[in-house]
């Protein structure tokens, strides 16, 4: 299966699973998708894997869910 668009325009990996954000994605890049309020007070060059480690979240989805509850 080639990288076809999946649910909500997300790309799928070759095995058909929806691809995930990589840990080396920068907060500045994620702000383009989730808005300037994403990870407020954090530098734009902070890596996603470091943000997740600092926040205790296991994934970007987990981080977003936890942030919305506040």
C-alpha cells in the first residue's frame, strides 16, 4: 500500500497504520498545525520527544488530551 491519505487527511504507513509524529519534530513545526498557543512558554526549537519527556506524556495525542483538561 503506497502512502495514501487516511482518516482526517493523515498519512498511512506502508502497512496501513496511520503514521505518527516523530520525536525529532520541533515545537515550532507543531505550532503551525496546532496554533501558536501549543507548548506556550517553550522554545520553538524544542524537540517533541523532549517536550513529551518533560510533560510525562506518552505521545502527542496524550499531550494534547492532557493539555485540554487544564
